[in-house]
C-alpha cells in the first residue's frame, strides 16, 4: 500500500481483521511440477476472515531448478470480491474487488512424505 493510513484500514476489523484472523490460507488443487515453469491458472480454496471460498488465481512462471529437492518460491495473483469474505465497510468509497498478490514458498517433501508443503 502506498499510504500507511490505507494499510491501517486494511488491518482493522472492518477489513482483514488481523487481530482475530492473522492468516490468509490458500489450498490449491494439485499442480504438476512442469506447471511451475509455465505458470498459468491456479484453482483452490481461499480462507479469509474465517470464510472459505473457491477462487481462481494466476500463477506466475517460476524458475525452480530442482523443486523436488530445493525450496521454491512462486508468486500468485488474482482478485476476490471482499464482500464474499465479510468485508462490507466503506462500500461507497472502495471497490468490492480486491487484487491480491501472494508469495508462496514450496518446501520439498520430507523423507516418507508424498507431498511438498507450502508456507
């Protein structure tokens, strides 16, 4: 955010309410490792303020040399309607559409595990 005042608004109870909901949680559908290099659509469930909705994001191409053995950072962008997540304040001033940019770190699966984890 360009202004500290706007950032404070976003963190308040009327928006993201970070005191009660300090995390945004996203679970994607499985993605092939080859999809990391190409980027493209990324579908999944997003939880904001305790409300979960299906969302469609766009994964940016990521240049991960060895995603099965090294951590890998991907970037995801997309929009949501804030009203679907209980954010109704300031509707006369602000759009219902919010653009999100997420940075996700993929961590290789530990021995014996079948899936990588994301942080």
